[in-house]
C-alpha cells in the first residue's frame, strides 16, 4: 500500500482523475491483479504465489509499483507505505487476508465504545447538529 506524500492536504476534485489514471496504469501496464484507490491511498493485492517465497513475489510487486510511480514523477510518503504483508491498514481499517476479515484497530473501537457505555444508562437523548 502506498500513500501519496501530500495525503494530509485537501485535494481538488480533479485529483481523483489523476488517481484513476494511476490506477489504470498499474492495472493495465504493470498487470497487477488488483489495484484500488481512494483519493490518494493506493492498495495492490496479489494472489498467493506458487513459489516457495510468496513474500518475495509481493515485494517485487510493491517495488514495481513504487518504481512506476517514481517514473511518473509521483511522490510517495515512504513512512506511510506498508507491506508486503497479509495484514495491513487501509483507510483506517485492518485487512487480514489470512483470516479473511476486516476490523477496526483497537484504539478506534475503544474510542467508539467509551461514549456508548455512558450513553447506555440514559433514558433519552438529543441530537445536536
């Protein structure tokens, strides 16, 4: 997974067109099995390899993607790039391909659960917008 280096900034609507073009290039020119983007976050997913070292195949795919993006002049936030791994975080959700599950990180679950515990004992509530 890679995140473009300006991911903390608000991006113009035309940015999605650039991200779609990058996704198309990775799918059609680099022949990755699965590429998906949401704004400036990219994820590539490759099937399990028949070789004795599947992580080597995944590392090769990641390296190929990073090289392609470099050739296109697209900066990548190396500190936010993950993988290869069977478990990684994409868009704030943990994806685990071994267990075939997606879940929120523990701290996010607790951030939701804590206010709900106090809310559980109330007899009424008010929505404020």
